């Protein structure tokens, strides 16, 4: 079969403004699979209807398909090929189209369409993978009802699953069997799913609000079955939460999840049959960290919530991707916040936004939440679409308030159920149910870039004047920006008593500047602004170090308290990088106050006392100096470690006996214990390595074992190699845990990290064929700011070499790892030249995929 994935010399650009409704609808499709890893035969029978009066032929998209036959209404067809697409001339308005193709799942390294993983067969069709299974109008606004029959060798594939509900099954001669599934709901082809394999299920049930009983199944290999209880529990919690919070009830008789080892994404929300990357299903104390447990629950919830926000209401075209993803991320974030500490969850979400989306908005790949054009749609599965898109939904929820927002989502689901909708449709429902005008707010969907807000508070006797202004920086293709609507929650506190001087206010900054006056203030005010991170913006204020330290101890909004501490640390570090010196005492005192405050829970303390990352510090600078940032950050870590050694030891000892339990208090205790261990090691304490190794050996859970390993890997103790060897030996047969072994070394803060990663690329357990393993080593290394930006340029060359090789196997995964090279303009001339040279080398590679071509060429601009 021909490989049709490579980029043409002038790749086709798809533009939002060119959208046209489908020429042909496909209300019904029946698929018959004769499954075999080497050669699978797919027979498709489609009922097609001309959508409007026109004389255009039926165009069915295809990619890497071996066409066997085409029939129209049971007879011969007039057809031809245009590239990979099948074009059929039709005279009437309604026809039955039959096609038969052959595909080779075991040779499908792109992991799109039908492919083999771990001896099983599975599918991934979003965004355009269905065309690699059969010929079809592969676009999200073609909605069909699917009937699927699968035939396979029973010994090899005893379990046959598809979308919807099972309707029939039977035995055949020669040890073969068959199963038939039917999905009664209209859906786009990107939601099609099929799994055939030797699997077992952790089964359960859920009774819906209306009293229907739904059969639940988490399907895995037999050896993994004990690690699925957490995912099943999370699924039940998600179903109950969606009923309670959004009034959304599940609609089929079964809901299945299948875990596979080879997967480009985290998971996929296929109707009734979610397919998951194993890392987001399998969890037990020995192999999964607390973060992994939380991620499993969040991703299970995310994909389940898609049943309504993505499946029952899907997106009209791929430019509307954030319609389903931004909304569903907001929903899964809200669910996770309700399961534990809402404050800590908000901190984690904002930290993730700043680590991935803010740099995206500030770089060559910046794009609006609703993009205007693309070459390869897979490149738009970005932090902007998902995370910034969620913040856009959150802002609308803040503006409307809980009751009106719920009314608006009810209206949205009711109005567009069973259709393909747009971001505009969603916003219109917010307006109608909320009684608000969101005309200007829509700029969040059309303008790229992170708004910058300046907030300056000046006191005049008993009066204070707050001046707010905003600006959105230029981004590629958008040199000039209009003012955004920024919902800013703010409050004033007395600088002496710490008492609130006013109630919290929600201020809508919708112009370039605005002034607010506060009267009759009894004492000097301190400003708390963008509380709860109510708008995804960068805020610059005239608050002093003393003001920030004060807020870190007195603000009654947990996120604002955390933010004040982070800003204090950030200001100190940026000053140190700029001048070579800065006073660490305000930071030390603020951290001490936080560590010893009995009102705070351990999870919050652990987040608040962490220093900003190297990369986030660099994001604050006009030109990034990786070496200076690393040096000053390590110096401040050492100062904190030495000055507060007693407090760190007390924090560590208070959780030393904490045995595994998955609960908010236990997770918080482990988190603080490992943060304290890191600071003790940074202090240079002689016994820190012994303490870490003892924790490593005694740990009854992966959080503590990996926390100790990370501390040892970043140091120079003789225990380092012993711990790495012991970890590898213990988990040599567990791919997901070995990913942690690779990742921990790739993120090492040691000066020899680049050389170590180069060596690991030659390790027998490293492979580019598995996306998780590629991300664990290459992806992790490329965000290790000090190591990746080694002045020699070896880090750039290594990553480019790996991406060129990976592109030949899996273009989607390769393209998602390019962005760190694309930030070359932020670095000194020597580093910039080396980064740019590697991008040019990637672009010049023969046979480069269009995924890589688009990302690399944009990164060169």
C-alpha cells in the first residue's frame, strides 16, 4: 500500500472561512470486519443522501487503503481516484454505496485508524483516522448511525467490542466467532471505535437518575486487572457528578473502557467504548504516584463527560475543536476540585497553563482558541485549545454565576443534541440564558496571545485609587489587538490588621484602562487581584516585597495567597539573574510563616513553598539565560534549605510514618514530605542522601519511592546509581513505571544530564515506537531548560535527530515535540543559531510528514 502521509511541496491549507456543509449525508452505515493483524478486510455499506440540490459527486476520503470493490445500489459504479480519495458519480438523491478494502493493522505505526498494540487490535480515529479504515466523508459534521459486525479467530481475539450496545454474537467453524454491535445515536466517524483482543474486564454497574442500570467494564490484559479498581470507582463518581451538576444522564446500556499500551493521546471518548492510554487506567500503590491516581480519575471523568460535551453535541468542523475540548476540560477540572482540595486543584491547573499554554501564546505557534487555518489538524490539539479554552469557559461561568451558567448549558445541550455545533452556538446560549451581551467577549475565540494587565494601587489619605490597564501582545498574523473582556476578582486588605477592607468585587476590565476608587479606608490597603485566577492573564502590580509577603500570610483566597508567594519568589529570582544578587530574606521569612501556619493543610503548603520552575522564570525575561537562572534558583533553594533546616525536618518527620492511603490528607502529607526532602538535599545536609535512600527502600508507594529517586538522581551521592539500578530491576517488566525511570533521568538537574539522555536513547528498553516512551525521554529532556540548552548545542541536535527518526514512524507524536526548538528567538544569538539550524535540518528532511512540516516551518518564522 502506498504511503500517502508525506508533505507535498505546497501543502494544502484548510481555512475556516471556506466551510461548506457536506454535499452528501450518510445517515446509516454498516461495517463488516474480517479481522486479522496482517490483512483485515473491511466491507462498508452506506446509505447516502444528497444534502442540497447540486450535481457534485460523492467524495469518500481514504488513506493507505487497498481498494477491492465499489458498488452502487448493488451494481457497477462509475468512480475514480483523486489522490487517496474515492470519487463516485451519482445521479439520484439517495443511494446505497458498498465498498470493500484491505488494510494491514500490524504495519500501522502511525497509530491512527485500525492498528495492533500488544497483540490486540484497536482504533483511533480522531481527528482523521477513520479514512485509514474505510472510504468515508471523514469530517465531524457527517453524522451516522453505525452497525458493526466483527469476525475473528476466537483464540486470538476472544473479546470483540465496538460502539453502542451488543446485539448478537455467535460461533463459526474453524475456531472463529463473530459479534455485532449497534449504536442508536448519530455520531461522526471520528467517534467510531473497535477493539478485538485477549482481554478481561473489571465489571460493575451504575443506576442512573431515571433508574436505568448501566453495565460498566474496564477491559485490560489479565495481569493488569488488579490495577483497575480506581478507574472503575472514578467512572462511577463521574457518572453521578454529571447527573448532579449538569443534569446529564448516560444513554446506552453499556459503557466500556479499554486500556492499550500504544496510544498517541491520553484517551479517546468514542461513544460507549472509550479507548485509553494504559497510563490513565492502571494504578496501584506500588506502581502509580498520587499524581497518577489523580490523573486517572481526571481523564476517566474527562472522557465520560464527553458523552454529552462532544458526542451528543459534537463540533461542526475542526476549527471548533475547543467547543468540546475546552468545555470538557473545564468540566473535568471542576469534578476533580470537588473530589479533594479545590484550592490545590486550581493551583495545579494554573501551573500547567503557565508551563505549556503561556509559552505557546508567546511563541511562533500561537493561535486563537478557534483557529482560522491549518495544514494538519492534529497540530491543533494544543494547550491553547484545551487549557486556555477551559479558562474561556470558566470566565463565562464567572460572569454568569452558577445558576445562569447551568441554565445556559441546559439550553445548549437541549438545542444542539444530535447535531454538530460551533463555538458561536455555545456563546449564544450563554447570552440567551444569562441575559448578557458577550459580543466583545468573543475576542477570546479570535485573538491569540496572553493579555497583560497592569494594576497600580495608590493611597490618598483614606482613599485609594486603583488603575487597571490591559494590552495583548502581537502574535503571528495578528500584529494589532483589541481590548479583551477580563473578569478580575479583587479585594483590599488592611496592611496592619490583615482585615478585609471591602467585599470581594468582580471587575470587568473591557477597555484599555479603568480606574476604581475606594473610599473611607481606615488603614493602608494591600491589593489582592485576579483572585482564583479569574482571568488567564499576566498581572504586573506595584506591590512591594513586603506587600507580597503580607498577602502570602493573610489573603483569604487560597490561590491569591499562593500567587503572592510565587510572585515574591519570582521577583527575587529575576532580580538575582539580572544583577547577580538579591536579598533572599523576605522569601525565607514568608516560607517559614507558611510552613508553620497551623491553619494550612499540607497539600497547600507543599504547593506554596515550591520555587517557580526554571522555564517559568525564563518566561519573565526578554532573553532567557538558562545558566544564570539555574544558578540563582539553586542558590535560593540552598538558602531556603539551610535557613529552614529545622522546619523542613519537622515537616518531613511529621509525615515519615505516613503509609499509603489515597485520601486528600494522606496525599498532602506525602507531597509535603517529598518537597521537604528536596529542600534538605538542596541545603547540602550530609545525611540528606541517606535519608532519601532510606525512604526509597522503605517506601510502600510509588509517590515516596519516586520522590526519593528524584532527589538522589539530582544529586551526586554514591546512592544515586544504586537507587537507579534497584528501581530498574524491580520494575523491568512494567513499561509504565520504566517511563518514570527514563523521565526522572531526563529531568535531572545535574550538569551531565545531556550525556546521560544520549546514552539512554541507546538503552535496550528505549523505543520510538511507543509514544509514552518517546515522551518520557525526548519530551522530558526538551523541557529540562538547563540540559536542553547546553551551550554546545548537543541537546538541540539530539532532539532533532530523534524527531526526524520518530516522524517516519509516528508524525503526530513527533510534531508535538517540536515546540521547544521553536522558541529560539528567546535565547542568545549563539543558541538561537543552533536551534534554528536544527529546525532547518528537519524541514529539509526528505519525506517529511505534513505534521512536522507545518510545525517546523512555522517555528522558523
